[in-house]
C-alpha cells in the first residue's frame, strides 16, 4: 500500500492546515487479495494506477462499468429495498450524482470540515475514537431516492487526519451482506492494521510516515 496526498496539494503546508486528507493506493495483487476479481475493471491498467479516491470517481463515471456492476448484482437490485430500479435508472442516477458528490467533498476538504459528515463505522470504533485510529464512513449522493454512496477511511486522528481507502455503492440494506462492501471492509482493515503496526495514530506521525516514503 502507498499513499497519495489529496489535501492540501502542497506538502509544505501539511503541518499548518487543520486537517489533511490522503488516499491509499493498492496494487493489483493487494486488490485481488481483498476479493476483487482478476477480470474486474479495477485491475485494468487504466484504473489500477489511481489512488482509491480518484479511482471510485473514474469507475462511477464509466457507463460500461456501471452496467456491468448492475448486471453482476442483479439479485440485489431485484430486492424490495431497490423498489424495482432499472439498469438505465441506476446508470442515470449514478451519473447525475457523482459530480455533486465530488464537488461537495472537495469543498469539505478545503474548508477543513470533512469531520462534520464522518461517522465511526461501528460501535467499537466509536468507543475507541478518543485514543486510537478508527474506521469511519462517509455517506453521500442519491440513487433512486436512496442515500447510496459510501466512502471508507481510517480516521488517524479525530477531525485532523483521514486516509481514504475506497468507496462503494450500497446495494443491500445490510451492507456487510454485499460482496462489494466486504471488499471495502478488507481494504480499510488492511490500512488500519498497517498504520497501527507502524505506530501511526496522530496527524503529525502520519505526516512523518508519508513524507518518509
């Protein structure tokens, strides 16, 4: 795993901004280990070189990816939760949402207010938040009247430092029952374990860690 700085753009200002945002980069072998199919578009050369923040937007902006995703997960879209959404409706709503999602997130980065929409991933994360890095999620964007987009990250230090590890479209009411979400859980767990193994649990330590790469 490697790291790309998302905000701020200038490494020289890392120590002065209130909050920094980075994104993980996983190579093909790591992605396959998380459960991504070897034939998936995420593994293609056109996508695999992207960090996880940029990659999800590129994938969600690809009609061929969205149609493939819909067909591969048809059993979920046929369930009552999705109220009979069609393939065309799904593609249209994703395409309509992603620009607004990106604009909103970038605004939150620039105004140092991402923390306002960050939620601990589970009860254990909430309990541990005051003294260690935790897993978090960010909900954004709508598909067929569902708040359907999720971003996952490690909150290295509350309100001050986030490492984005990926994103998913919610396709099941219980997200952990969906294969795409299980992959994202593997990513965020992997990133958290690596940071913990290197003793990285504050903004300052994260800056030193990525600066030394």
